[in-house]
C-alpha cells in the first residue's frame, strides 16, 4: 500500500481510478476496486472478456452466459455484480459508456454486451465494488466495470490460438493482429490498430450423451418422474397432455388423449410413456453452446499537439453472428400480444381457448372419431427452430485533454450504436395450421395436413405456406458530450485539496420491434417489443481532502435531469492510514436507475417464463387430487407491459473495510458491504402472478369435493405487470489476499485468494411479503434461474522461472438449497415424492484451470491452457432453465476438459 506522503511528491505519476475523476498517486482509494491486468486475462485461458468476468466472485444471478440460447438476449453476454442484474452494473470502455445491446434481457433490462469488447488489446479492467452514480449517473448501483484498452502500443504482433474439448468437439479458433506506431514523447503521436477474428463450433446437448445427466432432458434414470421441464409428449391425466411428435388426439367421449402410431420412428427416448403418449426430450435437438463467428476492429490515435494539449480519437467496430438450435414448434401454443378489437385480452390460446382451439376436422384422414377433436402435436416434420442473432456494434470517440490555467481537463464526444438482426426459422403461420388441420371445406387450400408418421404425404406447397421465418431489426443509439476538469486548490496537512467538476449531456434511443407476425398472434411466438428516446443532462463535482497525513476524506455530488424526473446522488468516503502498512476505509453512496424503455413505455411488452408452483393446483407445494406433479414445477408464461408512471430505482450503499500489508510481499483487503435498492422495478413475482384470478388456464379443471371447479385447469399464461417494489437489500463480505514468494534460483511465485460471501439477499415486495434468496436457487425471476450461492472463491497461483510461467485457478461456488426462496418446500422432487437432488441441495462445484507460457525469445511466445483439468462434471440441477440439467454457472463442468494452444509473435 502506497504511503500517504506520496501524494505530496510532484514527481510521482498520478492516475485516474474508476469511480473518481481526480488523479492520485495511489490506487487504494476509499472505495474497493478490483484490478485485473492483461496478464491475468492471458493466464486464465478464457476466450473472451465475458468468460473471464463471469468467473469472478462478485458476479451473481442475472449475468448472461454465451450458452443461454433460449433467452431474450440470446447472442449477448453480460455481468451482474452482486446479483442485482446486468442493468444495475455499469460497463464502461475507457471510462465512457457504450450503447446497450439492442434487445432487453427478460424483455425488460437494458445492458451492455461484453461480446463487443476486443480481448487481445485490453490493458486492464477495474471493477468498482460500490455505487458510483455520483460520478457516472444511472445504472451504477451495484458497481462499475471499466475496461481499459491499450493506448501506447508500438510494433506489430500476431497472435493465434485454437481450442478443442476433451471430446474432440466445441472447437474454437482465434487470431488477432495488433499494430502500433509512434511514441508520444519523441514522435508526438501514437496510433494503435487491432483486428480480431474468432470462430466457435456449435456444441449440441446430445454431444454429451455419455456425461451422466449433462444435457439430458430425461432424468428418469436418476429417480425423477417423466414430466421434467425438458420433456414432452407425455400424457398427464384426463384432458391434459403435452405436444407429441406422433400427435395426440382427444377422445370426444372420455376426454382422454390417445397417441397416433409411429412413435418409434420419431422419438429416441426410452422407455416410452406408460400412459400411451410418445415422450421425447429437448436434447434431441437443442444446442448447448452456439455457433459463433465474430470480428472486432479497434483503433486509437493520440496526438500531442503541444506540452499542454493532447487530441485523441477512438473507433471500434464489432460484428458477431450467433446461431442456436432449439426444438420444433408446437401447433397449439398460447401467445400474447397487444390487445386489439379482435382479441381484447391480447392472448390467443390455440390449445383450449373458446373460439381459438385448433382441432383435427371430423373428416381428417387421421381422425377416427368422426367429430372435430383436439390435438397436441410437436411438428417434428417442420424441423427444429434455429435462432440467428447477428449483432453489429460501432463506437466513435473524439476528445481533447490537457492542462489549462491550472486545470487538468478532458472533453469528448461519443457516438455508439448497436444493430441487431434476429431471424427465427421454422415458425408457424397459425392461420394456415388451423386451416390445414381443421378446415375441410372446398375453400381450404391446405387441408389435410398429415401429422406424425404420415407427414411424408404432405406436399411442399403446404410447408411453403405454413412455415415461415420471423425476423426483427433493432437498434440502440447513444450520443454523449462530456467534460470534466480537476485541479489542486490548496495544501492541507496531508497533501493537496483537489477538486473535480464535470458536465454531460446524453441521448439514448431504442427501437426494438417485435418479430414479424407476433403483433397479432398469427405465428407461434409472443410479442416482445420496446421503444424509447430519452435525454439527460448532468453536472457533478468531487472533492478529495487529505486533511491529515493519515486521514483522507472524499465526497462527490451529481445532479441528473431527465425528461420526467431529476436525481441528486451524493457519495462520501474516508480512508485512515495510521500505519504505512494498514488503512481503514469506508464509503456511503446513493444511486439510481431510470426506468428503461421496455419498462416505462406503454407500447413496450414482453412475455417471459419462470418455474413456479401453481398456487391453485399445488398449494403450498402439495398437489391436489387430480393435479399433476408438473403443476408443482411449472414453466409459466407471464405478460409484462411498460408503465409510464414508474418511478426511478434509488439505492443506498455502504462499505467498510481494511487494507493491510502484515508482512513483506503480503497484502490483504477485507470489506463489508450493503446495498439497499428501493422503488425497485420488477414484474409481479411469478408465484404471485400465478395466483391472479385473471390468469388463463386450460379447461382441464379439477374435481374438488365431487364438483368440477372452474378456473382450476393447467395454468397457461398470466400477467406480471411492472411495478415499483418495496426494496432489495444485500449484505456481504469481500476478502482479497495476495502473497508473493521469492524462490531465489527457482524463480518467484504469487498466490491469491478472492472470496465473496453473501450473508443476506432479501427482496421485499411489500411490508409483509419478503423473499430471502441467499443460499437458495432463486431469484428465478431473473435470467437463467442460476441461484444465489452464499460463497464464491477464486484461488490463484502463478510461478515464474526464467522464460517460463505456470499458473492455476481454482474456482469454487458453495452449495445451494433447491428452493426458490427460504421457507418453502423443495422445488424439485423425485418420482417417489422425496426432495431432490441430494435431499433438496444442489452440490457445491469446484474446477481447476491451468495455463503455461514460454517466452522462446523476445519475439516468440508459446502458450497453452487446460480448463477444468480434472474433467469435473457439473452437479445435476433440475430447476434451472439456463442449462439442460446443469447450472449455467457450472458450464465448464458441462462442456468438460478443454485444451487451448497458441502462439504470439512480435515482428518489431
């Protein structure tokens, strides 16, 4: 830890630390900041910035992994500090904002896509682990991730690597070229150009067929019932069945569903449904990891105009094409869209809705009953749906910085834009489906549509009319003009009193139209759209006061003016250094997040899903007679509509900790922290939304006390309107230890430990309704339903000997209760009714990654890495929907041992 007296030495180079606009001589501020160097990134063996950041202990629920193909924002990646969601983590590139991804996560939350950041030219990453709205404005409630790219590179370097899994698949190839010319001191200019290309193969869930439960939809071999979430085609009970590849049709007398023949030629699942269905599983089609092809271009030019003035420009471009494979479509979906005169509810139930139910006509060749009958059919003949997400991102920064009249200043203009093209294949035109199955009149052009084993009889003209691609083109634009300046005002006993001031004007625009055909329920997908245009002007100031040699105080204040509201956010910090080797630090900060366009625009709407226990058919986790086990672990859809009356979220954050160097080569920091976010913008919790009397259900009603009870059928869809909840409060501890060991002739070694402990993670919906998520599988209303483990640990070790380096990282997450929040029954049960897995506990997970580097000479460097060295298998997780039977946090345990080999050559 730097001695405070350094601040008085005019020859010490001062640097700007994330979270502050005042340059200082030491990186240890009152705020906890985690520094990740370029060397840390290279040693990790990770392919992208996102992959590395998502291994950090501060990352939590709501982050977006590469493999989340069935999410709203498929094709993107994001980090979620403290589990508060990607929208409450501000991501900066060289200290400035980027345009958000052009589709909101969960149809709600705007966020920055980390995939657009070029990996090979990253200089360092600074992670501020407390609030920073007083410096940066909205969205910095949980913290800030500032990715800083190289600005002074000279020479020409070519780097390439290739990777392959231990199963000889999931290949990755990457190449980059970095060129830099000019020295600012001697040439008065520097230009850096970086180009990167990468390609990753698709990995299917079926490719891990021999890896126990990994990627499997069928969990019966592990004691579960037939009706797990990635299974279909089974018959639940009377008048209740899942779509089948053969087609299930309903007996008009008994209301029992009966399977058409041909299951053995369509489904690879075994054994088959004892009730006569044709069971199938999603791993027959779905990808585990997408196919990705990407290009990243970045250039920066810096010109030293004179001793006091520097002009700079940045330009970045990223193109990333991502492809996922999902399951074939069902012909009887329930879809939601904005209400209209024809559909005032905004919902069409094609399976059992009054006037909208799709049926097999009385004289359909596959209908033996002579009257129209209901059908449940998964259209394997149409084929699996593919999702193409092609994202283009660009960013330009023009700036000038220097010194004038005693002030250090920096002013700039930023333009950033994201364009996303979505293309979903093998979608269904529902009007043609209805006619082809149920309209036998002479006017019908498409009847009959043969299903299941007889689908080979259908003409190509039917599929040309019935099968379509749904597309959308979304854009986000961000324009910023900013200015900041700082100077020393006077000398205090501990050093110079410093002041920083600044101003910013920003405009954000989002245009995210829904997929074609979803605006009126005419295809088999729900409407997801958002639109918004906001302007914000802000001014801020910051003061750093070393009042004594051992005491440093800091304060910041920012005022933001939006179209419909304003916000004033302060921050206070203090650091006491009674010894050169010991300091106590603490901060108090306030923050805010403005309602995003998906949340606040009345024209914005989305439909999401989450796993709930149906409060009608499975009250308190115990199913009623006639209900099914799946009613207690139900994937329910909920419609969310923007509300212009929403208020901004507000937060208060506290940190208190120590920084201590107890011995030579030993450093330690320990920080306790608490964040309380009020007026939190959330949809109505899905378990509460499922209990609404307006929820739409099928007509498979229960018989209670001998009476068929209306509105007790299988839950299909409900409404979860956005609202300002009461608050969320999170408390925890961060520990960071580094130890350097000098080994004489045997080189030197470095060890590190980073530990984050979540003591409490409470979400309060009202004064009486609270959910405790710490140590549980919730919050399942956020992306992936990945859970909130109480402990995450990274243990690192690195050994340098001559031109060799060997490094290792041990990644640990603690176990979790398989419950959605404290105080409720187990979320998953085995077929015999006992809690699962492992007595309702998701096991802890630990992996080891190793890497090695050899500097052959000054030009050539060879490197290699092995991720998941022990080939550890991720624990069975039946609840999450982010990975098929494994938790998305444990993706390396699903893919398995992974090898990389590469080289870097510097030409001059």
